[in-house]
């Protein structure tokens, strides 16, 4: 963990940032959402292009608070909650008003019989009642800004609870207030340390207990500024808090524990706002497995979504997904506090050659760059390190140099190398006095450099003075307890800054008006029906996607004439609205080279269709395209995110290898190309075993045109599958050989 410093927060932090030549974030961003008086722009499908950021200042720092159902009777659950709220209100400087129909006072404060009797308009109403619905309706006339409902028994319990939650959500919408909960807790009203300096972590959790490890980072000197326990999210959701926290100047990173997303589009808009502001979002998202998804749904009553789509959407918008709460706390702490890297190179420095080699293997396997230090740098290091030890990277000092003046010289020399952005020192266990001197030298060096220094303190005890005082007492050294967490955090740190340096919001270029292609495609759509291959290819043509030369015929004689026009050899395929996988039924004939073969194929295809009772709109006589890389490109509808675009290896490989990449529109050319590099079979596009490189530019263009189709047709298109899309050699384009389309 990064250690603590003490002093004032905002002034000192801004001064340090400005001294480094960086401009601190403010609550207003150049791409901020429009004001409430302005219409939020929408894309061609009517979906918003900006996050609607709620003004949550009065939620976290209200001037007046009403506690509905307040109590001071010993032994009652509401009594403990009331006591905590009174203490919290005192810390934030809020006036508190207990409300209870039968109590004149609560903890010495004047108590009011009903909401209508409140002496002033309140910013926040805390509902300590089993049924918050009637109270929400009472609050509608008081112009209260925010309410919190702790009550459970809603969507997390099943159908009846979900219906009750929808009634509550509808009442909230009518009232004009914003609601946190139901099924939430008191985490928003925890006591946060005010003696810690530096950028803070803002925490969002759907399960309050899962935020405890991050909250306790304060005991290690890491500042926490906010905690939003979102519960069932009948109104305020994770996305609202991401959008809000991304605008707060004191927030250095946002840590999230997410069980289910309420709305995929809102989440992407919030992540986009954070990416534009350079604020890292680190998230644990449960639901990777079927069992995890079931548990999440039963706990929060929301969809978890297809995990492959969730994972892809997070990567697309720069959300750093981690698996464990320990990774969440370590990664968020590092990203909140570390300065922008000067280089991507990582140097591993250790007392032990074995330790350095072990860590270097793991780091390289994880994708970190460990540059070989120049010969000049190695010669410099050998002034203080025996010549028989390796100093190329990892750097092995042999132990003894760290015990005297040489130790600091070595560290400074490594940090002076322009290829080095991160120095990582694994200390597998305490070995006084060498480990004590090494820890102090690392801390002292960290105060003199903008480069990141990480230490892994491997002792299972954790009570050593070098760890508890020296390392955790530093605000500049990032200290970890495991190799894995250090590698995860450093990889996220370097990746986040690479991502934000080139990030451009895809929503800025999202189409807002229908294209001429959409007007051509509209008459081809058949609501609730699957299109025939011929009709599906017409849909592709409307969006400028190349298909083979082909003709649809209804007689053997017409098939022969069509083959002459298309050019031998040809492929013949049955075409009908109920045909999906034609090959399995024997309804595809390839490599036909003569009129007699054409007539025989026509007869066989129509006989099979008649036997299988498959209606046809005709037989397709198609140009045969042989040389290229078979890919699949498609559109599916995700429950959370709407239309998604998939690209992968096609033909039979799509079912064997499941090698595919997914993106959520809108996205640009950079993301389309990134999809291809994610494929395990990407080398096929580069050319293998003498095959020429494929026309990747043409493939990218098809992906972008399919994305446009997905955006414009929206809910009208349930599914689209081009398989195979034959990507020809470089400069020759790509041809959609087969297509399936299902309309909603």
C-alpha cells in the first residue's frame, strides 16, 4: 500500500500537482454534460451521448437531514442508526431533525411528528421505516433533494419484491427527489480520516461488506473521500456515482464492487466521462461464472449480463477489471497516488538473484516491459556491484552493497535511465540490517524522483519496523504484500496512462442522423422474421459491404444462364427465410464447372428442401471465392448494452476455437483494429506458411460498416451473422460469402 503523510489536503495537493507542471482536475470538464436546461444530445437510435451527472454535493455534505423513524429507545435497531447519523451530521456540519409520531425528543433533539412538521426544507431524508413508499409520497411535497431507504425485501427477493421496487422507483420519479437504495446500509455515513493528504479513493459498492478492505486502507495511510453503497439501485446507481466522482478534484481513483449493472449504456457513459477526465476506475465485477451470476442476481435482483460483453465493454472504455478485493485495494491505491509514468520500462532490483529472476519471469509473462539496460548503464552499476553479478535487468546486487553508501548510488543510477519508468524491489523477507537499509534508501530515493518505486514486502508477519514504519510511512513508495498484486497494479497503472493519453470519446463521432444506407435497408426489414440469405445480402449491400456476384433463380435453366453470367466455377445454395445452417442439410454445392452439374445440383437442392419441408425463395448461383482468410462478423443484442459487434475466425473454426472479440457501439477504427489483435488467430491475417497478408484494412472497414448498421437499425435487428467473410489478400478487399439476419 502507499503510505501516509499528514497535513492539509486540497491546498498541498494542488501545490504539488502544479509544481509538477500538471493542471489539477476541477469540477467542470471541457466535455461536461449539458445543464439541466439543455437537451442531452442523442445518437441515431435515440440513446444519450453524455452522462447526466447528478449533483450529489448535498447528498454527501447536506446542510440539513431528516431521520424518519428516529429512535433513542435502547435495544432498538433504529437507535444505533440514529446515533450514528447524529454523529455523522455533526462531522459534516449538518442540522439534524428526528421524525417520529410519538416521541417529543430523540437524544435530546426536538422530534417532529411527521414530514409535514419539519421546520425547514431538508437536503437529505433517511428513511428508517420498513415500507418507504408512503414516506416517499409524503416527501414529494417537501422538495427534499435526496433520500436513503435501508429497507430490504425488494428486488433481491424475487418477483413480488421486484414489483414492489418498481412501485417505489415510480414514486421516486414522480417526486423529483433522488433515492439511494433500497436494501442499502450506513456506509455513506462512515467516518473518514481527515488527517491524510493526497488524492483519494472514492468507493462504490453494491454489497457494503465487500468495501471494507478498501475502507480500511485509511489505516495504512491511503485517503478515502466517499463511499456510495448503492444497494438495489431503484434510482441512483453505480453509473451516477462514477460520473459524479470523476468530476471531484480530490478523487484520484474510483474503486467499485459491482454485482449487476442496472443499465449498460449509463455505465459506458459514466466510464467515458472518467476516461476523458483521466480518472481511473477499478472494478470487481462478479458474474464470470454461471454460479456467480446466479448469486449476483439473487442478491441484487439485477441482470449481470453476458460476462464476455461486460469484460469487453470495460476494456473498451478503460475500466480496469480485477478479480479480488485485495487486487481492488492495491490497484486503486497505486492508481490514485502515483504520478504519470515517464516511460513504460520496468526494472527489477533485488538482494537475491533468484528473487529477481522469479519476479521477472512473472512480470514478463504478464506483459510488462523489462528493457535490457544499456552497456554503459551496466558498466556504471558494476562500480558498486561485483562484476560477476547480472545487472542487465533484473539487477542483482548480491546483498552487501545495500548495507552501505553503495545502496543509494545503485538505486539513483537505475532511476536515472530514461528507459525506466518503474523500479520494483521484491524483498522476500526481513534480513536486518540489509533489508532495513534497503527500505530506507528506497523511500529516500522516492522523495527525489517522479518515477514509481514499488516494494513487495514478502514477510508473512508484517510487524517489522522496516515495513510498518519506513515503507508504510512513505506517501511515495507503493508497498505490496504479494508478487501478483504488484504486477496487477503496475500493469494497470501503465495501461491506464497509455489508454488515457490516446483516448477520444467514441460518443463524439456517433452518428446522430440516419444515413442513406439506413433508408435503403429499411424496406428490407421483416419484423419478427429471419431473412433469407439473398435478402440478408441485400441488407449488406445497402451498407456498402461487398458480396459475391450472384443471382437468385427458380429453375434449372435459369441457373445455367446465371452461372454463365456469374462465371465458372460457381457455388449453388438454397435460399429461404427458415434456413440457418445450410451445409448440415446438404443444401450447398461448391466448385460446379459445367451446365450439367448446374442442372443436377438444382434438382438435388430442391429435392432436399422439399424432403426437409423447408420453404425456399429460390436457389442462389454464386461466384466462387476461394483464396483468403475466413472470418466471422456479426451483431447480437445484449440485455445490458444493446447491440454488440463481434469479429473472429470464421468458417468451421468459429465453433471449434470460439476465438472472437466483442465491442459495444459506438467505437472507432482504433478499437476495430484492437479487436483483431486480440484474436488468438491474428497471425492468419498477417500471412502464415507462405500465404499473403490479408486485407486487414478492408476487414476493419466491414466491421465499422456493421457497427453503423447495428447503431441505425438498433432494436429492429435482433441478430446478424456474416460467416464466412472472406478476407482476400492485401489490396483486394473482403467478400461476405454467407449471411444470416433475424429481425425483431
